C-alpha cells in the first residue's frame, strides 16, 4: 500500500464530553454541559446535532436508547473534531469504550475481574484473572468501525489492545494454577505459562478481531502494546505474539503498533523480525524532547531512538505532541521535529506524524489546538523539503 | 503467628474510590481520612497476634515519595516503571546538594510511619524503607553516599522509638548488576547501622532471582532476609543461607489471586526446615502486597494463618 509522506494520524483516545460521561453515569446535566454540546456542535458543523440537544434537554433519567444515541453523538463529535483538525486517518477517540483493558476483557470469556491495583500515584485499574479458556463473546470493535465509517470522510484507523498487554496486565491463573513456591525451575515455569497464555490470546482473540475488521473493510489497524518492554527477556514472546495476531492478514491491511513510555532500545533488533508484517512502529518521543526550536541533536534529544530505524523498513510513527501537558506545541516545533527525523531516516515516505499517545487526559480545546498545530507543522516541513 | 506483611498494603475498593472522589473535589479531606482510618483499623485487626504490625502505608503513593518531604532540594520527577511491573513510580530529583530537614525528622516519622496517629509510639511496628539501590535507581542527582547519610540520620530518629523493626525493600538484586563499589557502600551502610543502633534490620528482596548476588546478600549483617520463592528455587538458595539469620519466606503469591493451598505451604516450610530452624522462619508476601487487590490479599493472609493451626 503506497501512502503519502508525513501522513498524519491520531493515536487512540480523546477525552469524553461531559454530556456523555454524566449521562452514562447517571449524573444530572448542568447548563455548562449543554453549552458544550451546542458550542462544539457549531464549531464542528455536526449534522443532526438538534436531535442530540433535544435528548440532552431532559438532563436526567435517560433511557437506554437515549444513552445509545448519546454515545453515537460523542463518536460523531470526536471523529469530526479529528477531521476538522486536518488529520489524514481518523477515529472517534474511544468514545465507545471504557478504556483499553477493561473494555476488551469484559468481552472475552475466561476472565474475571478481581479488584483495583495501582497504576501510579492514586490511579488504579481493575485487574482481571485469566481462569479458563479464552473465548470471544463478540468481535468487540466491529460495531464502532462500522459506525465511524458511516460518517467519516477520511480513512478510519481502529486501535486494538494487543495480546501481550492484555496478558501482562492480567493474572495468569489458568496455566499457572498448580505452581508451588520454591519449586525447581520456578521462573521457567512462570515464563512457560505466560507463553501459552500469549499464544492463545493472539490466535483466538486478537487475530479473529483483526480478521473481522478486515472483512468489513478496515484498511488501517493499530495494535497497542504499552506493556511491550515491561519484561526485558520477553521480547521474543512479544514478537511471536505480533506474528500470531496478524497471521495471514499481513499485506492486506496496514498494521501499525503503538508503544509508549517504555525503554524502546530493548525492542531492537528483535522487533525487526516483524518487517513485512508490521508496517508502522509508533513511539512517544515529544515527552522526552526539549521545546526549543532547531534540528540539531542537542535540541531533539527525545528522538535518539530514531537511529534504530535507519536500517530497517518500518514506517516511523513519529510522536510530535506531548499528551501530558497543556503546552500547545507551536507548528515550528512540530516542523523541526519532523525535519530532524528526515535527517536520520532520509525517506519522507517512511515518516508518519502523530501525537505521542492518546489525548484523553487533555480537554477538547487543548487537544484540538495541539492537533491543528501538528497538521500546520507538517505542512511547514513539507514546504521546507519541497514536497 | 509467624506472618509479617512489610510494604504498602493494598487500599480497599472503597478507599480507592474515595481517594478519586477527593481528588475530584467530591469529598473533603476529613471524609477521606475517616475512610483511610477504617482501612487501617481492619488491617490492624487482620494482623492480630503478629510479632510486628504493618501500618499499611495507605496514604503513600509509592515507596519513595515521602522522602521528598524530608530532603531539602528534592522534588518529584517523571514516572518510571517500577522494575518489570505495570506500576509506575515517580523519581526523586535533586538539582542541588540534598540535605535533610533536621528539625522535621520527628514529625516526618510520625506522619508516615504511624498511620496519621492511629498507632501509639511503643507498638511493635514494621518500618519500611527502600534500600539504597532501589532509592538510587529511582532518584536523580543523589549519590549512594548521600542516600546513606540521610538514611542513617532518619533511622537514628526511628531507633529512639521502642519495638520497631526496620525492613529494607530491595528488588534491584537480580534485576541489574550491582557494581563492586555499590556493594561496598551497601555493606558499609548496614555495618554502620548495626554499630550505631540496636533496631532489628531486615532485607526484603523480591521480583527476581537473587542467585548471583546471594553470597554478598547472605554475608551482610542483616538480622533476616526476605526471599521471593516464586522467583527463586529453594534448593538453589537455601544451601548457603546463614543459620543465624531469620528467613522471611515469600510464599504468599502476589502474582496470582489464587489462595494458597495450606498443605503445599506446610510442605514448603518442612523443606525449609532442612536448612534453618523453624523459629527463624517467617512467612511474608513474595513481593509488595499492593500488587493484589485488597480483598484477595486479606483472604490470603487469613488463609495463611490456618497453616499454623
């Protein structure tokens, strides 16, 4: 698949509008929530927004079908926000999902939620145990793909949480139920149990989901693996998991992976075994970078890992927007980050431009400005190199 | 009852939710503190009969954060993955010379190690500290020597209190190579503590195999050593385990919610008795208890009590 240089895309999540969050949680709407729906509706030129406003007028006690309509509209609004910012590949910012772990796990048999464990600071996630054979209850991203495709004017990219992350974030109690403390080869046992779990999840959960999306016309699929480098000696397992997840779909779909806030050097060179299977490898870079303009190495210290892409064929998914700050990157900074990448990678067709990660922790005003500047910075970089 | 629960204990589901509510301005600090106190109270009851009590550290966000409030010129930095887990810890950054806030030591100890005043000063308490290498790996601009110096002063304050046991948490063994000069600094630090103070001191290793460093670890003048038996094989480790030290046997599996089979645990204890006398064996979690949800951890502890019946 031939794609244009510096293709822009987002990475997954956007925050959810207050009128969507409150209605689903059963919290009465306030004037400011309705105003938010009106203002963004105008700005994004949402067709049929009057229908949404009519539903929201109730402010409380929404019926199931009304809640479904509200989710539909939040998906429509978010997709249009991304389109309006000028992004080439679009998505709805996970408006249909809870988050990237709980949402898929709820749709797979064999898991049971056990309770909250800390992620960082006072942030916790609901962790599940894997206790039986994994089985898909439904193809859990097809509905959102079909829905977004009805209103998106640009190609749609669907993110899916990868098998490695789902496994690493769960307790493995099916393959390791008989383990005894201090037994011989205990670490090997644990590793073996994890390999079995990974294989099963890749083959029986992720592959069928990807296949279902492909069968319905998806051309761009992103496998999210934030846990990829958690365990240094499991990179070969990670690589195999990608192979098994993608299987015979390679070449039929543009596959990208998104990995963030990790020690990327651990992935090389083993990840190169995925050339021809994975098309794009996206990392977070801006978070590690300076905010100063320039294309010298000293200014672009967040982009050191690009050296590792010099001798392979992956498209580099270049994170140019820091998602953990309200600082709006000026287009010139985005431009310089792209130009620096060109200095290393040489080929503009091998560089796609994106934020570091999903923008769900930013308000829409901030996310929108950041994305718009990202597109403007990309245009400036194109002019600079004459394409 | 020969069970000890060092480290941060998991918050209850209610405390997790209420902490979120507090951060979003839905409840007051006093309301949050009341719920936290309920957690402490229940946890205290769970440990009825234990030689040393853990306070749970329910207000701690990670093992290093409290030190920002006692070290001048330090502040919290970026998130860093906590070894090979899916929990992230904020590093401590120090741009200038880190110095202890001498006048605040008493208050600092009271705030962080007594569950906001729940426990009285003379109760048998576990005082957890990150060990030197863990602290160094999660800090910037603070040398091992500076960490040692700060710790010795702080532990001096703890030593004045009666009936405390100091537990150093250290997953770095087996995770990275500890250099010879680091080992030397670690040894000097522990020797200094033993020379100056009479508080019992334990080392709690977890997450990794300690085989490569066991000669070094076993020869340090600790009173006891904790070993993760879900990352280490008994026969490979226990042959060299010093007979004069206590063994903190990490047999509560923090990598799984399955409640341990008591008979299996009894078998493990019998096996360990081939190497060390039963009086010296304590059962502990294989790693930080907060890697399990509260309800599961409570069930595991209750179940383990039955091993001694």
